[in-house]
C-alpha cells in the first residue's frame, strides 16, 4: 500500500485505495487491540487538541490501545488525556522549528512500543511524526486542521513546514485526514496528494452540550445581565485569526440600534486586563455592555446563556468546535465564511464574508429582529443538524475504520 513503510522508496507507487465503508471494517476481528500512537504539536487547549481528547474518549479500547506524544509540552489538555488512562509523553521540542533529535527519539519510541499506526495532528507533527514513522517502519496518517491558509499572517516556519509536507505527501503518509472540505481543497492546491485525502469532520458531545435554560439563566444572573436582555457571545482565544476587532465593531453598531443587548467574550486573553481588547471596546463606547470572562471550563453553561453565538474568524479555521458546540446547545450562530463554517450552519443561522463588520451587524440585527419563538426554532434545528451529522460516536467510528484499514493493508 502506498504510504506503508516498505513502499516509501517506490517512485511509481499506485494510487491508494478509496476510503472504504465503515461497515466493511465491522467484520474485521483483531485478536489484540491495535497499538495506535497520536502525535501532536502541543497539548495546550485548542480545536485540534480538544478533538484529539474527544476522539480518545470515544475510541473503542477493545480495538485500539492508544498513546499520545506531544512534540512540545503537555499543556492543560495533557492532564485531561492522562485522566482517561491514556499515556502521554512530552518531547520538549521548541515550537519554532523541528529538531532532528526529536525525530530520532520519536522513532525510538515507535520501535520500542510496538506501535502499529501513527496519527499525526497539524503540520509540525505531520512532518516530524511522518519522518519518525518512516524511520520506525510504521504506517502514518497525517492530520490537516487548517483552511484559508494566510501566507502573510502565518509564521514563516509554519508556511515552510506546510510546503515540505506537500512535497512529501505522495510518499510518506498512508492517508491524510482533513477536518473540512475547504481544508482538503486548499491543500490539494498547495500540492498535497489528492488521492490520499479523506475528510472526517470534528465530532461533538451532544450529551454534554445540550440546551439548558436553567444553567443559562444562572450564568446571566451571576453576570448581572437583565433577564429580558439579548445576549450575543463570542468564544475563542485572543488571536488575529479570530478577528475580535470586527466583532467589536459590529457589536458597537448593534448596541446603538438595540436598547438591551449584552456581549459575552470567552476565551484565553479575553479579559479586562487586555489593553488592546479594552481599547477596541472603549472605542465603541460599549464598556458597560461587555462581559469579559477569559477562559472558562463550563462552556456548555456559557453557550446556554446566549441568544446568538458569533464566529468572526478572518482565516485559518477548518471545522470550528465552538460553532458545533453552540449549535448542539440549541444556539443559532452568525459565522464568517471561513473553513466549513457555512456548511456546519446550513440554514440554521447566518453566514457573512470574513472581515466584514457591517455584514456581521446586519446579520445580528436580522436574527435579533425575529420573534423569540422563531429563534428558538432555529436553535432546535441547529441542534438537530449537529446530532444528525456530527455526533461524536459516528465521527469516532470513521476514524477507527480508517485506522483499521491502514493497519490491515500495510500488514497484508
């Protein structure tokens, strides 16, 4: 099979087999669990890191014995993964550039642990994990999480590594998992091997993220928000990718046209001591309307306090977790057309171009102008969409089918 270690030296390797139906793999019985290693750039809380955690949570342990290697440090997600009983190893690599010594150390871990397949997450891990798997004689699956790649805003080292991965993609990985259709199209344009790419979206814990009117009311009371106020929220770390400035500009326009509306900001760096953020808010004159919460670990409650959730990202998103989580809680969303955000929302919310503050404010006015019952209907439709298409167990089944396929074909 192309991408299996024994086939890496072949220049004329045939195209890989099409992604098989999970039903086929349900008939395959393994006497021992497949030893699977996940390699990720780091384990600080983020979309890819949380999807890895959720995948490990839903993985069938009778079929797969998993371990995790972080190229950098354990971060706060490492402890969450350890609590699942999954071993975590941190290699301490500098996040700026891959270290050849780390490649050799990882290859040693692969050989010593009897690993049968490697799943990598994000560019640095794809490169380092791919080379280590080749040295260790183990098949590897790459993971692409980014879409709408911004060459100007992204770090030069990240751009360089992405281009290296594109050149190696025809020979090193057995498969390449993109988290969105947009990510697949973008990376094919950059030279990634088209025949190896499959799309598996993020999955969501619909039994955790669900409508809860009581929890939402408690959050509002704790924050001093009037019961009859409209609440618009944004969730995501303070980063140029998230384009909080456009959201704040839209919020200012909304506040000038709607008497009773409040704005929730939730994520790393979204606090009152962030001078740049506070300056943007003051510039719109909405200091008394904004609640800056910083990072919260009770997001299921925060979403339920919102009438509308906004994803204002300018670039880089693949399949945003915050959109799926909010929708699962029955909250209609206004999103920018970045990654697969529009596909996720469908007709249950509103989609606007990125970096378009006027478009955001117009869409928010549109939704807030609807009768409350109509917004509730949109929220209910949003939850149904997540349950039907992106429920975590079904997404995990697709990953496990892929791993089974790679190991079976490389062993054959």
